[in-house]
C-alpha cells in the first residue's frame, strides 16, 4: 500500500472546520470528561465559543464571528494535538493511552460543536448582513455554513441528537479499530531454513530462540521477506498473517461503523455515506468515481495482463514447473526476481547506494533547489528541550525561505519501526499555519512517521529504491503543509479536498526516477562511489515493471472502500465484498483465509475516499509532464510556479482551478497512461 497523508479525524486540520462536516447539538456547553488530558484546551475552547455567541447580532464582523471560530480551532490544535499524537508514536503505554483519550475527547467535543444551535445562529446572523467578502474570507464563510448544514443543523433538535449519538459511537469504534492495528503483535515463527534468500541483516534483527525466529509484520520485516525469501510457503504464511492484521474484532468494528455511517447519511437526507462524503470532493458524487474507473480499468487491464504473463513465465522458469500458478504472495518476490534477472537490477546491490541519511540530504537538496528554501537540522537543540523529541531516533528540522530570510515551519522525521508505533508511512499535520489578528504568524509543524529499514551494527539504514520513492512521497505532503501561505488555519496546507490531497505527494515521487536527480545522492554507503551508469540505466528501464498490476491494486482498494460505504443501510459482509471485489479487479485469486479490511486503517478516515489515490495520480502525472516540458524536474522557475500556484494556496482555492492555473490548460490523462507504459490508443 502506498504511503499516505494521515488524515486523523478531528485532530487533523483537514477536518477543522471540516471537523464540522464530520460532526455535529445543542446550546449547553460541552461537558468535559473528568480527568481529561485535554481538559484545559477544551475549557479554553468553550470560553471562545461563548465569546462568539455573546456578540450582539448588530455588532457582528468577520473577525469576531467566522474568524474567531477559525482562531479557536487553531488553538485546540496547539493545545491538544501533540498530546493526541503520542498515541501513534510514544514508547510509553500510559502516554499512548492518554493520547488516545485526548483524541477521542477532542473528536467528541468537535461533534458537539457542530450541533450548537446558538453558534450556528451567530454565523447565520453575520451571513445575513450580506458582507462584501473576497478570497479566503468569502470561502471560509461559505465552507463554515456548509459544514454546519452537513453536521445536521437543518434537522430538528431530536434528529440532531440522534445524529450526534451515532457519530460519537463511530468515533469510539474507529479509535479502537486503529489501536488494534497499532497494538497487533503478530509474530510468525520461522526456522532459518524457512528464510533462504532473506538478507542476513533482516534475519539477525529478528528475535529468536535457537533456530526459531519470530518475524513480525512491521513494514521492513514483511517487505524484506516478501521481496527476497525463496521459500514460497514462508511468503504465503507472512502474507496471510499480514492480511489478518487487526484481528477479527476489527471486522466487527468496521461492519458496525458502516451501519452507523449509513444511518447518519439517512438522517441527513443522503442515499449513502459515499454520496455524503463525495459531495465536497472534486468528484462531487460516487457516480463520477465509477465512471472514472470504467474508463481507466480496460486500459490498465491491458498492461496488467502483460505483467501477469511476465510473472507466470518467471515463476515457471524458477520452479521448473510448466504449470506453476502465480499467487498474490509471489508478487513482490517475482517482481524483484525479474528486476534482477531480466533487467539486471539487483535490489540488494541497489540498496547499498541508498544509505538513508544520504538520501535524506539528497531529498533536501532537491527541495531547496526547486523551491528556494533552506532546511536546517535543529535536532540537537530540540533534544536539549525536555519532551520535544519523543524518541532518540527522531530528527527535527526547520525550513526557511531563502528569498525572504524567514522561517516557514518545523518538521520531524521519525524514521524507524518500533513496537506499538504507527506501522505504515504517514505525514501528520500537527499545527497549521495561521495569521493572527495582530499580524503574528503561527508556523506549521508536521511529523513524518515512517518505518524504513533500521540500521544494523555494521551498516547504516539502507533503503530500497521503493523506500526512496516513499520518502519523497511523504516529503511531498510535508512541503504542502510547510510552504502554505494562507491566512486561515482552515485552509492550511493539506486542508484540501480529500481526492486532491495525494496529488503533490504522488507528483514528487517522479523525482526518484530522474537520472540527473539520482546522480546527486545515490552513492555507495562505504565507498561514496555514485550509482554505476549501467545499474542506473537498468533501474530506469525497469520503471514500468508490474505497473498495471499495481494500478489494479489501487482500483481494488478504492472500489472496495466505495462499495463498503455505498449501501443504504450500511449492512455489508466486508469479507465477502472484499473477496468478490479482488476477484473482479485483480488477476490474483483471493485468499479465503484472509480479511485484509481488518488492517486497512484508511477505512476509518477516508470513508469512500481511497479512490483519491488513483484519481490524484492521474493529475499528478500530468503536472509532472509540465515540469518535464518546462525545463525539467530541477527547473527553478517551474518549481516556483508550482509552489506559488498550488502549494502556497492550500485549500483556499478550488482544487481544479489551481490545477488549471498551473497547467495553463485542462488536465489530461495521457501522461498517466505513459507512466503505466501504455498509450491512449
């Protein structure tokens, strides 16, 4: 699964005030849970709400009503976000529990805020003055009223209370679902004989007793075994356990959440949760997603059939069995076998040219050149301040604007896996950018939470090329957050439509396929020698290996997510729908004893939105084609254009309008087909 921007309900600013679109009653102040770790933050927020409501209608202004609401949401972030974030990264169980409580309490408060009759009336009273607003202010008023409506403010008080109960229950279940994934300690016992081909560094870091090793399903361990293990039975064992992550309890939680979502949609007058969620995205309705898939799937299938035949031939050559069948647990092993034997790309050899710190510095150099910024390592200073860094591995950086000589924001890099940490790759938006009424600016702060291969006693962290691609992807999200220049926190950085948010990150992946860029940092960890030309050419020649199969995997995830959220009553056999959708979308046969949905964390947050990965990928490749046609990937003028036209504007402008502004034309899908190794013919 491709790395992602982590959208975390009420505490991620994409959801504030879009927090109102997921939330919802009543005039009395919110009852803060006794002993809440965010009690002070919520008391301050309640005081701010009271101040907004207390303004006489005849004295309402943008600043004391709409702007004040944006202010209070930003303050909640500043006061509560780091506490809640610890649920995902802390090594201390008590701190993780405290973080989960904080997240739940803020989400519950946000649900309540969205249903405050007196607050809604205050906003409507200001809107009734027909203020002459432009730009961000006009958009913020429109979106805030829209989000209150979508939170149930046009319902009767009784219906709003019913909606609120449904949302509170869903919040609780979603947090439990995610915790079950983080806390999953599945270990697969394997003997050394069952791990042929797996790099010694990987095997040596596994806990073991005698000859029995306990292989976890964390990203570096799982991917290394799937990529390199010559024993098919071992790959099968690992795949099955990985696709059971979260456990059967998560199936129950998910199926209950789907019913709750459908009931919410019905109360609000929508035919399904998918219809409700897509209303405020680029697609506007689920039918647009289905049409998008209908147009692309036949084209992708052409490439996927070629890919699968290539896999089948490889496996039959490997096994000597002319009738050998390809299974889903063969995918990554066969891909790397093909890379090595057909394209002369030895993944382990390539790794030696991607030591993590060199890759990070290379990434920074690209960003600094392209966007006119300066990135400074301030880890030592941060470590000297108690509580700033949550783990010794965490690195801290400041990003500044060279032209204006000003600090733009701060970001953390948490690079390696550990027990109970968030297990995938994500960029967490911690604090948004905000210009306060006195002119001071709250700088954005983000955290890149990753799970790259850890260093060994005699080697640094050595990254696969796909790891390098993932790092660029996550930093694409980081730049979107850090280079934002909006006035209001509600539009800061990645606070865009959900089906646009992956565009800047997926676009930035292309830089790791440019030979000029790779030559700047791909150097051997021992000798410092650059990646040899023949290996570089082979790597680039293999760019489209399995591109169709990977694209169909994205179709599967997006379509199954859409189907889960499209029934009127929410009653879904998620395992059956998952199996049937996989059989429809992929050439690999489904594996009956698995239940992938239990570990699919995106299902709690994306809510009929996972299609956005492929949707935005099509746009991303078109944007990259503009870079190629206008001076190449390191062209400063094009970089500035992208920064000013898209990254700086966050969610303050309609997403399609930003794209057209940058491209100077309508978007097109041909660059995506070229990326897959296809043409539109």
